[in-house]
C-alpha cells in the first residue's frame, strides 16, 4: 500500500516542530487534501530549483553569515556557491 504523502508530511512536521504541527496541522491537512486529494499523479521536484538556492544564498549573506555557512544553508557545493555569486542575480518582480 502506498504511503499517504500528506500523513508523511504532517508526521515530519510533528517531529521537527511539534508546536507548529499542533497549531497549523489540521488547517494545513485540510488545505492540502482539498487542493491535491483524489489526483492520481502529483509532480514533486527532486530538489529545490537553482533560483531558490540563489535566493537562500543571498539571504544568508545579507544576514551577515559567514560564506561557508551561507553556502551550506543554500544546499550547494562550495564551487557552485562561488559560481552563483559570480553571476548577476535577476530580481523577479
């Protein structure tokens, strides 16, 4: 039997942030099931996109975090972090 992805998500939320799970869990579950319930196939990206990683790196650096920590928080390798910094960041908007 397949694992219900919503139950798995809520279980992980409970383990990481019990207070948030208690406060937002029922509302989150209802919204997820209403929006995604009954659909046979869902697209779930394997990892976060490059633009999100770039945003995380930029945010960490703006907060004054050391380069090594900022790169780790962006979930990129050291060399990729420096490549990202070498290119101009395009602001969406």
